[in-house]
C-alpha cells in the first residue's frame, strides 16, 4: 500500500525536528547528524569512530535527549563483564527465588562508549541484542522494547589496551560514521555557544519513542522497485569481485542498504527509493565491512576510494524504472 502524503509530511516534520535539535549542540555536521537519524529510523545500529574530543559521545547523548525515551550508557573497560551489559539474576532471600536485575541493554538508546576497550567476550554480549533485539539470561529470553539502537564509539588510533571489533560484530552495525574536525567558522561558533554554557543542558525531547516506532513503520512501506533491488545486488557483488577487496559486502549489508535508502527517500518526501538514495548512504553502510587486500593497502588505497570507484562503474537503473 502506498504511503499517504500526510504520512510523508508527518514523517518529514519529525525527522527534521530530531536533526535540528541535535544540530543545536553538534554544529556544522548536518550530514553526519542525518546519517545518525537515518540509522535510528531504519532500525539499525551505529558505530561512531574518530579521534578523541570531536563530539562522538555528545552526538549520541544529544540523539537520546531529543527523544522522550529511556537511555543508558556503558563505559566499556577491560574488566567489564557480560552480565554488566545484559543483567544478572540475584537471589531474593525473602521470596526464596531469583530476581532478574536488568542491565543497561534494556533501554531504547544504548551508548557503548569506547566499545573496543572491552574484552571480546563482553563485546559478544551485545550480539544477540543487536541482531535479534532480545537478551537471553539464565535460559530465559527477554525481548527489548522498540525503538532500540546501539550507538558505539571508538577511537581509531589508540591501540594499546584495546580489542578490535571482529568482522561478525562490525557487520551488525548498519553504519559507521566519522565526525571530523569542525570548520573554522563552526569552531568559532562552538567557542561562543559552549564557552560559558553548554547548549546540551537545555536540550529537550522533540519526539516520543512511539513516534520513532511509527516512523520506522512508515519507512518499511516505501516502495523499492525490482530494478533498484538489482542495483543493490550489483553493488554488493562488485565489492565481492573487486581485485583490491579481500572481504566484500555481506547479504546483511544489502538488506541494510535497502532499509537505509527507504529512510532517506521518505525523509526527502518521496514514497519510493531511488539510486541517489542508495549512493547517499553507500559509504556509511559499507565502509566498515570491506577489507582491502594487503597489496592494495601498500599502494595507499582506501575503502572509500574503492567504493567511489564501484559507485561510478556499476550501471545505474533509469529514473523511470526506479519508480
């Protein structure tokens, strides 16, 4: 069933409200903010990777504060245990039974700060929650409330005392984004805005958790033509056969591309996805899934350059066909 015009307008108003609210705190990073909101609405998880001090944690907290929902933060450390994430059953002496104490994973927005500082065993505690949106503790499965998004941060240059995320876990993140340093004008504005009082303190929710669930439902109804699905598969296969790529995009990556493209389309006020929507999120969805061959790395090639090459060579379906 086609998405109604009033639903498109309703979606667009709330999408822009979230993005603009975050932009009050994170200035000059509109494209990154829109990728974050897209990941939320497309029911994906987000990895923010960049150097310290550029606002990774603040971006995640600003998203959570923009939504009237539950928020939890985990500061990942080497001694963090899986039960510190998922929860633990505690013996209740008065009742003579075990009582489950939910961990921070039972939240709508979960911030995993410096996720690569935790051991692989603790990192793996998030896998079931991220993929199946449920947690199994002591043989009992508990479903997580919607919406649910894991926003993880990590620093790319601090290798001492860190455990790199394995490919299996990286693949469960819909997108990986970087913040980058702000432009000079924006950094001057930041000094003026945050010098005496942080605008984050004054941030208020602009949508409810139920609104995000409805937005996700609308995005799932956006039309994706067969030729566009073929285009997604062509892009994925191009990464699997490219001579410079050792590990290409997984089928899960293709599904994520479709979901994210639908969200980009409806945010633009359309009830159908187009090739341009795919190109908008291509790098963010695929850049952390691909592994270059050693010889390509020695030549100085990057994943982003290879993706740009692939996007320029894979035939794009015509606009009329895409509708």
